[in-house]
C-alpha cells in the first residue's frame, strides 16, 4: 500500500469510526450504509451489481433480467433511502421466484464497512454509471475480482474534480462499457485501462411494469380528455409546467395533468403549490378510490417507479430537468410509449439521446419562453392516448446485447440457465 492508498484508507476509516460512534444521530443515508450486509452467498459464484439510487436501479432492470435468466446469482446494492425503498418494492419481481436475486444497502467504503461483503467474495463487481469507490476497488483488485462499469457516464465536470483518489480508483477498473463517446474519452483520460462503447442502457429497458388497478378509474373518468404528463421536474419547474398547462387549458378546458417531481423530498412542496393555485388534485400515494376523478384536475405522482408507465396515460409528455437546470432527464420513456415529447434546452446529461431523437422527430426542444405555445401546438391533432409503442432510431438499439457481450468474459460461472 503506497501513500496515496494509505491516505484514503486513513480518511475513510476515521469517518467510518466517527459515524459508528454516533450512529443514531447521523443522516439516514449514512445510517443505512452503516447497516449494510450481504447474504451468505457462495464465494466467487455471485455478481455484485451496484446502482447508487432510484434512476440507476431502474436502469439495471434489463441487466438483472438477462443475468438472472442465464442462471447468475445477483446481489443488488444501492446507497440511498429512496433506492432502498424502490429495491424493497421491486426485488420480488426481479427475483421472479428463482432465489437468485437479493438486495440491500451499499456499505461505507472503509475496511469495517466492506468486511461483510469480502467475507463471501463475489465473482465480479458491476457498477452502473460512475460509482468509483477507491477502497472497494483496491480490495477487489487485491483479490483478483473483476471490476466493471456499465453504462459508464463521466462528464468533464466530474473529470476536473476527480482528484488523485478517483484517478487511482479508475486505474483499478477491469473494464468500462461507456454509454457514449464523450464518456469513453473521459474515462480514458481518468486512467481506466480498458474502455469500450457500450451505449446507453436506457434505450434497451424492458417495458415498464403495469400500473396498479386503481388507475382504471382515472382512465375511465379522463378518457375523453387530453392529458399532459410532466415528469422529473426539479425545483422551479413545477411552476413553469403549471403556467404552460394552464395556458393550454384555456383553449382545451378538459385538459388534465399528471405531475411527477424528480425528488421525493419535494413531493410536499409540489402539493403545496397545487393547493396554493386552487387546483383540484390527488396524490398517487394516498388511497385510491373509484369516485371523484371527473372533478380532479391534477394527479401528483408522488410514488417511486411509476413514471415510466404513467407516460402512456398522456397525450403529450414534458420531460423536465432542462428548463430550470442544465442536465435534463431521460426522454426515452415517453418516446418508447409513443407519446409526443418536449424537453428543455438543458440536456447536457443526455447529449447522446436528445439529438438523434430530435432528428427523428420524436422529441422537440422547447425553450422556456416558448413552452406554453409548444404545449398547445403539440396537443393539437395528437391522439388522446398513444396508438402503440414508439420505434427508436437504429443507432439507439442493441445496447443491452452489446454491454452483456463486453462484460460476459469477466463474469463468474452461472447456475443452469432458466427457461
């Protein structure tokens, strides 16, 4: 262990010791990681698949299904309370009664936190996007465990603030399957020894799970009305969406809205805004009843994991994150549902997706001053509900097969494939 590795270990060991000494007082995000553990899995015969939070867990769904079907044992970890809530909700379906898929919290990256995970060594570690933990990667490298990144995403901003510890972590990766050429180049500059273009796994996700039966009453009540579905709004964007929706509603009095803030911590603020505007709304997290939907203007989608399916309930989709922020959010979900889709000009995190989708006429980029007009135009002549799933451009297909092909040589032997 050289001085760089030693300095990292000393820093995280101190942080871990302090956190454990006052575990009851630390934030929930730290507390769940202090309690992280892994089941008694056969050494070198399971894959540790890590997805930092909700978005990455949803992104992992296709990988989980294919690896499970091939007979691989999987343990999914996630690092946030929201991620754990979604994991608990989805894990039974992802396991599908096979007993091959387990899940839980990601540990602190110090020796004490990693100890339970290293007691029964995985056959491979697979991280989604940009999860580079120096302590974990050092421990896995020392034990000869493959260290893989899929859908690898690395921005210039992340690259600039990486520092020596992050560069050392990247140098210990076995393979990176980057989601786009820009990220691939950034991983190479960071020091990753083997980088390939895998493509964006968001383009190859399985169809979303069906919404629960309570949605039937909403569908019946809103059947003759156009619906705007606004997903992944960040702070300040709910007001922009409501302004554009209200303007369109003056011409289309029956226009409804499904509003889905990005962060669970902002659900209450969105509800307060709807109440302040005097709108008749319901929260999706509240008990669903069959009555009253005809008098409901807005459904506040304050549940996790339902947005991708809810897009298919709309006439037009607004994918937020690019009107009051610079990163944007995934436009593929409504596009794959066959819904006309508008995004903001700030889509830096999706530069591999938005331009080809816009060129194919599947996405429209609308600036804030034009949003109201663009919403009204998009609603004009659009079918009330999608007539069928949308078809993606050829360049965005096949990413799951490509990614699995890249990582397959590094995975442990599987059990008998399931049929």
